[in-house]
């Protein structure tokens, strides 16, 4: 098994790169990663859907460190590239959020979840499927405090990483006529 970071290692078949190449990686978009999965992946459909889920989750938790080098691929012994397990995912509270560029959703689309919904078809998801995936992600986030990872003070500090305007807007995308509290109550 072999691991490479991002599409760079797959597309160029080398590990080291120049400063200019690293800068170029920072301005590429998630759709470039999706293209690499389609070209080189041994299981493009599930990997594209998983990549889209990661894109959406990153936007929902204010992950400002979501760049292409934080997405890797494994070359399996069976001879195909697969999206690696997720790593380096950083929820960022609103008060600490820096305004630096995360990987765009697609060229010219730096937006959040709404932009991800607009391009969901390029990741193999029809709009109804994308809405269902988004609903699952948001519902999985509902119990973040119960994970037991953070102490009380840290939970308060990080609450805006999980409860924020992006998440409110995402709820509207999947259920415009249903309130967040009603959806949260339906889970119980």
C-alpha cells in the first residue's frame, strides 16, 4: 500500500514539488480532486460521494484549513487508488476564524454548503441524494457535545464551530418549510 497527499502525487507521480507548484495546489478546487478520482480511482462513485461529504462537513464546521493536501489517496495492493481516511479536520469557532482561503468548491465558487449543493452532480449526487446526504451530516453533528472529547470551557468555545449560520442555511436547503428544532426532535 502507498499513500500520497492530494491529486498532486497521483497526477504528477512524484512526492517533492517546487514552491510554485505548492502555490498552484492552494488555488485548485475540489472539482480538481473529483477529476483525479474519476481518472485514477479504482472506485470513483463511493470516493466522489465521500469527497463531497467531506467538503460539506468542512464548510459546516468552519474548517479553514481544508486545502488539497489534507485529502490523500491510498494505492491498494489490488492496483487502484482510493480516497484515504479523512485526516486533519479542524473545527474552528467563529471568534477564531481567520479569513484565509480554503480550497474552493469549484473555480469561482468559494462559497459554503449552497455552492456544494450546486455542484453535487459533479460528485455523482443528484440533488435529492445530495439533500439526503446533507441531512445525514447535519444530524450526525447534532450530538457533538456528547462525544466527550472537550471539557466544558472548550465546548463553550467551540460551540460556534458546530452551531453557526452556515448550518442554519444548510437546514434551509434541505427543508425550507421545516424548522431546525422540528428536525432535531424527529431524530428522537
